[in-house]
C-alpha cells in the first residue's frame, strides 16, 4: 500500500471533514511561522532608512541627513511598515477584543497605532515630535518575538491524523462466491464478513466467526497481554492480529467504531484546552489597561494645568508608546524558546507552552502502567528445574526450543532470557498449539509440553512446590514444562517494573504531588505494582472513558491533574488532563494529543520535567518584572510627574532605558539553562 493512498484515506476517513480541517490547521501553523519570518526581515530592512532619517536619532548621535520632502519619505516608509509589519497585531487586536480578552496583540496594536497616527498628524501640520522610528523598532522586535515563540511551539496537534493512521485503508471482504476481494475500508458495511491475515491490522469492530488467534489490543485498551480470540469474541478496529487467521463479521464502521469515539473525545478535549490564555498574554492585558489609563490621565491633567493641547497630546502619546515595553515582546518568547530547545536536548518535547508553565500547580499525577511504569513486555522473573537431571539453564533452553515456533509474547520473553544467558538451544520438531492450554513439540525425540496451571489441574498433575509460593508476585504468569505427565520445572514471567519508576514516584511525592496509577490490567497485577512502588492509589481494569472520567472527577474536586501514558487508550485522558505527558516509546497518537512528549520512556524524566516547568515559570515572572520595571519608572516620568523639577523623560532617553531592559531580559533568559540538569 503506497503512502499516497494511505494519505488520501486519512483525509476521508470516518466520512468526516473535521480531520481535513485539522490537517489544514497544521499547514496553517507552518505557514504562519514563515509569514512572521518574512514580515520580520522585510520590516527590518525598511527600518534602516527610517532610523537614519528620524530627527530624534540624528539629534541623539549628532549627525544630520536632510533633503526636500524627507518627512514625506519617512511617512511613506513608516506607512508600509505599519500596514505590512503591523498587520498580524492589528488582526490580533480584533480577535482579542471580540473575545473580550485583551492581551499581547491588543497592547502592541495600541502602541503602534497611537505612534503611527500621531506621527502622521505631525508630518501634516500638528506641532510635536514624530515617533516613526519607535513604531518601526517596536514592530520589528514584536515580529521577532512572535516568530521565535511560534517556532519553538510548532506543535500544532496532528493527533487526529495519527489516530486515523491506525486504521488500515483496505480490507479483504468475502464475496458471495466465498472468495476475497480487496475493498476500501469506507465501503465496509455492517454484517460484511472479512478475512484478517496474521500480522494484519483489523479494519473494523466486529465479531469472530471462524478461526483462532491472539490480538494485540495494548495500544487501544492498555491490556499488556495479547488477548486470545476465537468464535464469538469481539475485536476492535485498529488492533493488530497476531498469529492466526480470523474471519470477522463487521459490526461497527466509521463514526460508530471504538476508534472514532476516541477521536471525538480527543477533539472535544483539545478544543476546550486551547482556550486557556498563557501567562504573557495576561500580563500584556494588564499593561494594556495601564497604558490606556495612564495615557488618558496624562492628557487630562496637562490640559487641566493649562498646557496647550499639542503639548498635552505629545505627553499622552509618549506614555502610551512607552507603556508597551519592547522587552515584553522578548521576555516570554525567549524563555519559551530556550526552555523548549533545552528540554528537547534532554528528551522532553514541549508542545503546549501553557500546560508546561502550569507544572507548578500540579497536585495529582496519573500514570498509565503498561509501558510507562513497567516496560510493557514480558520478562522472565524466576525459573527453576525440579528434575535432578536438568539444570535451571537447561530448562530455559528446552522451553526456548519449543517456544521458538510460537509468536506469543510469553515465547519472546523466554527466548530473550535464553539469549541473555547465551544458551545453546536444541532443535525441536512437530510443534503444535494445544488450543487455549499451551504448546507442545518434540525435543530429542521426546514429546514436551509447555502449559499453564489450568492444564496441570485438568491432567491431575501436582504443581511443584514454590511455583506459586506465598511470596510470589501477583503480577506474574507461571508456566510449566511437562514431559510424560511429570513437571520438569516452572518459569515465571511478568511485565517488569522499570528500574527508574520507584525514584520517580518518590521525587514527585516529595514535591507534594500525589501519584496514582490507572491501568487496563486486572486488579491483582495493578495492586502488585502499586504496592511495590508505594503509590497513593490505583484504578484497575479501566477503559479509556474511565481514565478520562477519573481525571474529570479529580478536576471537579479542584485537583490540578497531569496524566502520563503511551497508548491510544490514553489519548482522551491525555487531552482531558491539565497536563498530558506522553512517553515516547508508545504510539504517535498519544504523543500527538499530549502537551509534552518524553522521548525516552523514563518516568524519572517526568519528575525532572515538572521541576523544570516550575523553574521556567519563575524565569518568566522575573523577566516580566524586568520588562515591567522599565515601565514602572518610565511611564510616570514620561507623563511628567517630575516636570516641576524640570525632569521630563525625553523619548530618546526612554529609548535607551528600553534597550537596556531588553538586554537584561535576554541575558536572564539564558540563565534558565542551569535549571535543567
């Protein structure tokens, strides 16, 4: 199946145009980054002549460039910058005002509009100073800040595309002559019978009519063991068929399928989440009101004192322009960009800034078990031979010889163990499955069986001592090697807990965060893992909807919740959580719904990530303080609070102070790198 075909399928999957919109949104984001970049460079080039022709800069540096009509050239160039460079901010102003949430765009738009219209009036006869060079430099810096920030956040979510990718694009359907034909998945109808070959993805929800196999549903349901399927069992579209062929009668397709429901849950949560305003926007919102208030008061006071209108207006304009600090445009984007790139080097990909900055508010973190706290694969935990003629290692070699024919995860666990012990594996023949019980084959001419405890009790064979001792781990699966109705030994396997999990849990608990596990696995396994890691609680046997509702319940109680997971089954929960953290060894879908992706599935990274989020937020607050600190000093001086003492902040000195606060902010942002070790 070629890629092109696959992509087209994604576009019309679930006969749903929302996916298409989503795809456009992603291209739109990339296009906007390019747009800011282009606007920045073009505006910067136009700024150079503006700076040189500006009287204020000439006075400051003691040079003079004058020619006929110079002020009209200045006006013309500034008009281009105002319209071309300022357009994103003027549009942003419209959006923010219509949302009744003035933020960064409103503040910038106010400053550039006041500077432009006032300076234009001065060119055409009003007495006063022109602020064109301030207008140009403000637009340049703000475009640069937005470009840096957008580049660092380029995480427009592709979650829905990734979910759609889980579905194959074609299916093998039986015709009335009982032959198979390849059809588009969108052509499947209820009650169609389809053939699913070993290793293939299941194209729709349905019921097994014929055949036996194991189906790996871990990416969808979180259940770590592949599930045995035979006649009458349900299968889920998007899961992967293991070793046998299955005939399946289609039950649900398109929007009714399990996967579509997951897609819709993800979409709803994402839409809710994108409405939160980030920190810089809130600060800019306050400054907007400050600028507006200070400007109007300045005008009224100077007029009341009896100063002429043009003088009072100039004071007002100066105040309003100074109220939009250049440093604010860089204060947050620089910290954002540095924390994003620095995190990426440490294997943390930040896709949603707001969520990352909110790490400091966390009160509860929910871990998925399979693949996050545990490795998500079966490993041999203990093995013992109970036959004098057979050593423990020989028992593993014998089991590996038989299991080398099987696709089951238990088989791969045993083969890995044999490999790690460097054992020579004898040859085996006549391999067969004992349906639902185990496997058997001939090794050295002798028929040998590997089976679970059910088979022993059925055959009336005693379980060897210690195989299920009182101290055994509830999370284990025990199998026996049997020859001529006597047990040669036993092997216990479990989905192993990651060595780093315990430290991670402790770090989080020390930081005052409750750690809870939610898993699709059964009660016994969940309890065993929870006890071992000393968690604050666990939920076993949960479905994706349950995971989302567990989070919702906690949120309703006022908790601030993070969720970590790696499967499709976690996608709705990752989207519902205040902070969704995907572990990278999992599916692309989980990664695309998450706010933060951990490239290595190391739970310790989650702990350091949360601490780094706290450090990043602190830096942002410091930077806003520096950026606003300039305002606190400059605004009253520009308004003329000390005019009685002959001190009025000239726009030139304002410009120097402004550059200084911008430099301080840039240096301070660089210091953040020290907080992530």
